[in-house]
């Protein structure tokens, strides 16, 4: 049986810099209308990221079959080489030679406050990447990407009859209420965190129960409070797995990889949600979105330790 998962979403480079002081000691509240400051950042690291890259990374570790449908720019060589080394197909990654990769420049201070600058770059051309060229798939996910690309991929997946997860993430405010309702009606599943579901309800005028009734399942993550799966008129509570919180970046993407694996392997909602929760906990205990490692056997052991049975 075809168990390929199409992963539509951003591919980005995160450049993370650490400022040893506090922003509040430099930024003057009454002078913010004319800011001209420089922060010395003694340490800097580069991380591979982007929603589709992070989801595919975790799904591959589980033994899944991710196929990324994303866009990269002229500076793509290192990321492409990494994906190929990991055994993740790059066949459906469009390269825009006149653009740069999407990049996020993060400066954090000693209080873990952040000043970020995000350059969408090649991500803005997601609508030029034809999803039909990726071939048949068991399931797909539309995660944050260029908003025109998200609209087009939803249309195409619905036309092709490929069930998909709608994961609007930080791109949610980019869409009109009508577009969001259409996304929900086209999708098979919708997943949001606790902030995003409130925003989705506010923007669409739909109650949580209304959204759940329009899809096979609505999945809402609530951080350390676990997650909820609304399906077939019932609510399934998924417990969080205890973890030492080191870096939340990419935690939601790890969770979504667990969803895709469970859905493509018919694990049932309780097990699928618990696997997703475990992946998020593993990720959050590591710096960077793609630096944690586990084998299929190790994840099975961790799952049994957390929940008392093997999946």
C-alpha cells in the first residue's frame, strides 16, 4: 500500500544569534519611534528548518515516506545535500535561481526575548510548484508556506482526491474568513495550537464544534496540557509526555509528523495522538528543529515506557 506523505510547506534556514545582555537595557521606551541600535552577538548558529523540512525529518526518523513539495533558492546546496543524505526525496523541491531560501534571523537576549526578521524568499513562489507532479500519495499536509501556494495546493489536493491535513500555523492571518472556511471544507483534517484555534474561530465565526463537524478530525495542541482530538462527535484527550524544555522550535512540526505516520499506518486516533505527543516531547528537549535522533526501535521503547503498550 502506498504510504507516501506529501509535505507542503516552507524550507528555511534559521540563523540564531545570542545577545548576552537584555534588550530592555538598550531599548528606551520613549524613543522607540527612532530606534538605531546594534547588539553584539558573540555566538551564532545556523539551523535547518522550515515546516516541511522539520515534518519530513521527523517522519523519516519514524520510518515514514515523506515527499517534500516546497521551494528553495539559489543558496539551496547545503540543505538539499542534507535531505538527500537523510534519504528524503528532493525531486519535488522547486529551485528558484533568482531568489534566496526563506531565512529567519533570530536574536535572543539573556531573558530569552527574541527579535526576529523573516525573509520569505523562494517560499513566495510555492504556487508555481505543481503538486500533481509529486505523484500518488496516501495523505498530505499543507503547513505554513507562501499563501498563494497554500491556496493552490488545497485546490489541487481536493481535485486529486488526496486527503490532507490543513495546518495554517503562523500564516493564518494571511487568509480571508471565506478562504479559511474553504480550506476547512476542502481538508480532511485540521490541526492548530491553542492560540491558532482561537484565531481560526474568531476569523471564521465558526465554533470549535462547527469546525470539527466539517472534517474527519480536528486536532488542537495545548503545550504542556496535552492535546485534544475531536472526531466522530467525541473528544479524545491526549496526555503530554513529560520533557525537559530546552527549545520549542519545531515542536509542533514533530507532533504533525506523528499525526501523518499514524494516519498513513491506520494506528487509530488514541495511538496516533500519543505518538505525536511523544515526538513533540523528544524534540523540545533538543536545541534546533532537526538535531534530535532516534531509531524506530527506540521510539517504540519510549512509547511503551510512556503509555504502557507498543504501537
